[in-house]
């Protein structure tokens, strides 16, 4: 079993990660904060984090 450091960024090689096409966007809203992520060069990048 591969161990992953807590808080380490997840990549397409990480277990359980299904990559989406380039340019895909996801928005997460948690406890009144929001985070916008987008696939850039095959990696999810956080574009915006706002409280």
C-alpha cells in the first residue's frame, strides 16, 4: 500500500484520482468558504480560495 503525506497535492498517479480533461473546473464550498480548482497541465490547481 502506498502511503501519502497528509496535505500533499494529489496527482493523476495518486490512488483513487480520476483525472478530468484539461480545463475542467470544480468548485468546493465548505463552511462558508469556496475553492475553485482547474486542471492545468494534467494537475488540479487551486485558482481561488475565498472565505
